[in-house]
């Protein structure tokens, strides 16, 4: 009876975990500061509840407050959440924007806590003898555990690595060396990459998704270890991607099809995180981006703060005919659902192109274009129940293009193959205008069109502008044209921080550290790479004396 139940859980536990989203984790528990030693002997009656944290923890990692989605873009050159004059916000967000990372930024708690909750849930189930009878189920659990470790490794690098559940009383984990975690993940993913099945279902990690995680590992290896002497990792990345590209996926007809509330029918999604009305909400972008009065445009009634804003330097990089601009951003005077102008304190609600500064004096409530990439629905919904396209085909195509460009071709495919892949992704954004869609090898390998440099206006609203600017440009970015394309395609999709760390300038420094934008200044010391990873949150350090803070950060 148990065996049948566990095998059926692959198809049913996603829904069950939605029902228990609010109760399956104890947020007062500090994961990996102290773990319970006893083994939980669960029965058929509570099996589904025990599986729930495996899946729900990933939703919390991604859309827990200050989660992975914010971490990967708040630190980037695409958008920010400044202090809003007369409203608030800004403190932690400004530190993320300026790369002034420290050990009490809330974002760092969310990613660590929920990732280890997910890992702990996987370890608990993998220790059960009945679960061990099912190869497909154990492979799924190992894949989820590997995904959590992939996220932690990318963010923190020096992390505890534990694959067991039973520990003696008082046991505390120690940090593994980065190479040890890398070796574990590569071995683990290779062991299960053809054992998770090829059926594509929301929330379940299939073979293609495992190959995608492996490809991401190989793509980022040199940047993670700050060693660019071995290009064979890009070859390995292509080998994994070829399996994905031979799968059943195709680009969605419309770019926005990948960001609907329900993306289960998109042919482009390789692995998606499901959210569900009432039981598993999460996406707070409509709430975080829209002015309170601006809710009337869609008729959603949830809270709204008008916090985040697009950086004008990024917006200026778009081609005027690129439909992804309107798919992602709104600006100017705002209308309600009936077409009437929305007023705030007697003035039309007008989202302006320009921003003042992150906190000197900050930004005024109407400053900044707002994100509309994810479907905003009426009622109290907003974006709350929008699924997450964690891996999609366009990503696999662009990754292969990047590797081919870095290698100068591989296995009979050339740099022109790379340009063709990028062009294919761009075509739907330039429908009927192939000349605009087409990218050449020279363009992709050339510099970025982003006007990098410090750019803020320190004047008060009613005073003459006082621009504080530097000019850096993007001509010295290697593969800068491709880096631009990655921004236009994947803004607000947990990509940008990783991309900026991976792409370098001609002086050897990566873009993440080596370029300024808005109120974030470049790192002058080209050998200072400590911001490539984050500090470990202070609560976890205090709870476990075996943990040591990452280099470059105080306790």
C-alpha cells in the first residue's frame, strides 16, 4: 500500500503541498543552526504533508519576502527599490543596489533558511526505506536537493553540505569547501539526469530540468572559481543543452505567454514553479511596483507601495521596435480600467522616465517606469498567483549561443550558429521586421550599448537639477552585445546578477564589480571580488560556531 502511495505522490503532491503552504514550515526554527536528531516515522496518512516542504520551500525561496527573485535583480543594473520620499522603503534595498552587503540584510535570511528547509525535507524522505524503493521518487528528491544546493552555492559558495537526516544530539554542520560542493553536485546530477522522466509537469523536475541545472553549473564554473583557464566547461555545457534542445520544447508564440498566471500550457517552459489561487500565493511584483492609486489600471485591490523602478540607463538600451519593452514596462500618465485618468492629490498619476537617487534625496512617488511583465489580474490577485518559469527554452538557446561564442565554435557548430540562436529568440519581439531581429556575430561579440556610469540627481524636487555623473560606457565589455540581449529577454527572471558576474571587461574585472550604474559605484580594485558572493546572515553564524563568515565581510 505504501509503495503505491509514494509512486502516486509524484503526480499529486504538488497540489497537496499548496494546501499546506502556510503550515508546513516552522519559521521560528533556524535550519542548520541546530537540527533534530530523531527520525520521523511517517505513515500513509501524513505522507503528503511530509512531502509538502520539498516543494513549498522552493516557492518560499523564490517568492518569500526578499527572496531569490529580488536578490538576483536588486543587485543588478536593471531596476532598483529606492527610498521613496513620503512613502519609505529603501534601507535594505539600497544596500543591495549599491553592493554594500552586510550580514543582516533580510534577503540573505530568506534564501538560506528556505533552501535548507527544502534540503532537510529531502534528506528526511530519502532516509525512509519505503521511499528508497522507488527510483523515480528518490531521483526527484535528489534533483530537488541539488537545485537547492545550486542556489546556495551560487549565492554563498561556502555552505554546509549534508545529505543525511539522522544526526547525534547537538550536532552542528561545518562548511564544505567549494570544490567539495561542486564535486557533489556534478556527481549527483549526472547520476539522476536520466531517471526523473521526460514528462513535463509543473513543479516536477524532469530529465530536461536536471540537464539544465548541470548546464548552469558548467556555464558558471569559471566565474564561480575565478579561474578562466579551462574552456572545456563551456563544451560540457553545450553537451547538456543539446539534450534539452532536442526535447519537446518550442518558443511560445508570444513572449508574454511565459508570464501568465497559468503557464502550464506554454511549450517553452522546461521547469516551472506552480502557484495557485488562495493556497499558494507569492508573486508580489504588482504590489511592490505599483503606486497605490495605480491599482485602478487593473482593478486589483491588494496592497501597493510603488516601491520599485526601472533604471533609465537600462530602459534606454531597448530598440524602439522591440515589443518586449511594452510587454515589460509601463510609463507616463495612467488610466483606470475605464480609460479615465487616475489622479493622486489632484495631479495625474504619471510614471516618469527619470529617477532622482536611491536615498539622496531618494525618489519621488511617481518616478520610474513600472514592471508589468507578469500578468496582473483584477480582484485581489494582482500577480500573486503567477507561476514561475524557472527554466525555459529561450534560456537554453541563449546559453548555447554564449558557449559557442566563448569557444569560437564547437563540435561542428560555429559562432554563426550562436548568432542564429539569438536571432531566433529575438524574432518574436520584432515580428515582421527580421532586419531588426537579426544579430550578427560582430554585434554579439562587441561592446554593450548600456551607458554605464554613476547617474543620480541629488536636487530636491522643486530645485534645479543637480546631476552627479560619471561616464564609463560598455565598449570594453567582452560579448557585451550578448549581455544586452540577455537583459532584454530575461529581466526580472532571476538571471541578471549571475550574468553580470560571468561577463567580464577587457581589464579582467567582471561587470558586476567593474561598472557603475545609477547610485552604485564600480569597485576600483580589479582584484576585489568579494561581492561575487554574499555574507552569511548573522543569525546563522550566531547559532552555529562551525560557520565562518565569507571573506571580505565582518561578522
